[in-house]
C-alpha cells in the first residue's frame, strides 16, 4: 500500500513538472515571437522601408497585456510602436525599470550632462504618459546624478501607484547626503504597506516608521543612523531578507526577536560597525564581509549557513573555531577567509568547512 502511494505521488510530481515546463516554454515562445517582431521592425526601419503596424492575433486584451508584461521595458516600448494591442497595454506596463540599459544608453559615457538631461527627459515622459494602472515594480538606477526635483516627482508617482517593489540606486560616487529619500511621501499606511521590496543606494534615509509588509530590504551606500535603522527593522515584522553594504554610519546593528520571518542577513563593508546583535529565531543564512566585529546571537537563532570574509585581522579562522560553536551551535556549512593564520584550530562539529587564506 505504501509503495502504491509513493508511485502515485511520484507520478503526480512528474505531471506537475511537465505542466510547468509547458507553461514556461509557452512564455519563452511568446517572448521570442515578440522580439522577432521587434527585430524585423528595426530592420525595416534601417532599410528605409515604410513602417507597417502589426495587429497580431485576435486574442483577449488581458492575454496581450500578460504577454507585454513579460518583456523588458525597452522591448515593451519598441513593440508598442508596431502593434495596436501592445500600444494599449504599454500605458499599463507593470514593470517600470529605468536603467541605462533599458533606455538604450549603457554604452554612452556616464559623465555627459547632455546624456543626463536626455535620461531625465525620457523617464519623465514615460511616467507622464503612463496610465498609473497595474504598476508593481518601480526602479531608478541611472548611474549618474539626477536633479532631486525630478526624483521627488517620480517617487511621488511611485507612492501614488502603491508599488510592491521600489528601488532608487544613485551613483556610489555621490555624497549620500546629496539626496534625502523623501520618507514623507510614504507616510500613508496604505502606501507603506504596499511595499514588499525596498532597495536604496547612494542617498540619505531617515525613516520614522516601518513597512508592514516589507519582506526584502537592501541598503547600499546609505546614510542612516543606528536608531533609525533599529526603528525601521523593528517596525517591519514581515522582513525576510536584510542586506547592508557600505553603510558607514552604522556602528551597532540590533535585530529583535519579533522578526520571526527573517532568514537571510548580509552585512558587507560597513567600516564602522562594531557589533551585530541578532535574536531573530529563524535566521538560517548569515554573510559577513569586512572588519571583524562582535557577534551576539540569541540562543534561539538557527543559523545553518555562514560565510565570513575578514580582510583586516589575523587569526580569523582560529577565532572562529574557538568561538562560533557556542554562538551558532546549529551551523552546517561554514566558509571563512582570512589574511593570515598562525593556528587554524579545529571544529568538533560535523559541518562542511571551507577555509581560504588570502
């Protein structure tokens, strides 16, 4: 009886995988067909031929909209020029990802003022023409300074759209204090609770409240105080993924036990950080890179995978062997890199251990 049940389960899994494969293949085929239409249109334009609109198959509008949503922003804009069906769905495109590549300027020098103005005008034009319906992702990553007035205007739109994923990444060469992320635009509970993924880079961030449904938070080159970060984290109970990189103003990172869903923590190159205190009970993966810091993990923390890359202090491996078993007793996979070692020490636990001497 048990064998029969097992066979039935395996058969169902095979059928499920086959169905998923068919769906993925269909999506790839649709995307491929659309891209061929784009390529054909570009070729005809280059040859000086008359542009011909492609009406496409007679499909329901929601199907066209789904197909269109699978395309990157640049391709979505191009195909809207040759298809009436896609032209209608273009104004409702759900993924507004404004990058140099998406806008066709990734090979042009970044320091050009003319290019900066051109980028700004393109983004501004697209946002003003968009219907505001169905937007889920909003990303600004242009790798060049942008007028704060325009940034605030765009983020005002993002706040009104109740986007689920929001990213604003400014050049790392800029002073983080040059642009202050407008938290006031996201004070409304409905707006804050809509955001599930938040990524900020190259700016100042001074939150006064958390995000009720925030699951992923990534901060790079961000100016934020210890108290502000603690406030943000403690008031974002749904947080699952936290990444901090080049956040030089952080000296103490405190993660409370109420973050029941936090499973991934990454801290890298936060030069002034001295202590990481974590009581999140379900943290399973921890990645650290930078100067050696004090680790204060609660007894309920279940870290199983850890990677540590300490580049400024000797005997990192020895200290890890001596201290980590009591800090993370459930560790299964440990990767450590160190500048130099005198005595590497040994682990008494059955784990996968990778050591790298730099």
